[in-house]
C-alpha cells in the first residue's frame, strides 16, 4: 500500500460521505457497519464493511436505480489479518479520532512508511470486484472483474481514458463516470491486455 493510498483510506474512514437510497443521496450513517457477501469460488463468503466508493455517486447519474451500496472486504482494510474481525467495531472510534489533532500525527507517521509496494508485491496483489444488480422483478445479474496490480492498472486506465477523450469526435462533457464516458465492454477489453478479465452472469 502506498502512502497516498493509506492517506486516502484514512480520509474515507473519517466519514462525511453519502449513501444512495430510495433514489436520493443522504449523509452516510455512522456506527458499526457489518455485512457478508458470497464471492465466486474460490473466494467464497467474506465479511464486509461499507465503503465510500465513487460509484455511490456516479452510478445513479447514468443508471436508474433505487439504491447503490458499496462494500469492501473487512480484511482488505485491516492493517493485518488478525485485526479484521475487530475493524467494524473500531471504525466509529477511528472516525472520531481522524477529526482531532491526532490526524496530523498520523500524517507525520505515514511519512516514515515506504513510498509504495515493490513491483513484485504489486503484481502478486490480486483483486476481485463483483457488481450485482437486483431487478424489481426479483431477477439478479452480476458482473465480475478480476485482476492484479491495481497501481499499474490505474495508470493504464488513466492513459486509455485520456487517449479516448482526446480523439476526434469525442463529444461527451461534464462529470461522468467511466461507464457513461466510454463504451464499457471496449474499455474493459483494452484492459484485458494488462491482465484484467471480466464476465457477466
């Protein structure tokens, strides 16, 4: 994890984000956040915590939906595996701490950390993202994205987005989520050359 990622994580833990429910945004609730989710095998069921992802804001701008929920595996946010079960209970206290002068001390301490993981560690860090949609008729569909080296993929994603936006004929404007700005399948297929795979069920 890079210093920048850790700083972003602490900023998200501080709170002040929103949830999208009943077709409107409202301040996210504080307190303990616990859930579970069944990932495709071999991952299986995981303990989850609410995550203030950008999709909570961007998805309702291009898809009519009543609710958008973003979750992150608790072990992903935990500093070490043994702390994962305790994290949902520690989050409210941590959120309060990050609104005090102690936040400055944490920022100073982060400067002592390595700037980021090694390239080998980046390549070894795999991720799986599941997007699930529940229809009014009770039907459920899901998409699954898998890859590794989220730092490298971020760089490739930014370059590809910049190239597409600078191409002749690109006429979309404003604050757009990636799925609204670009053809999602074509964009994901481009990332396939960099180790990303995706499927719709």
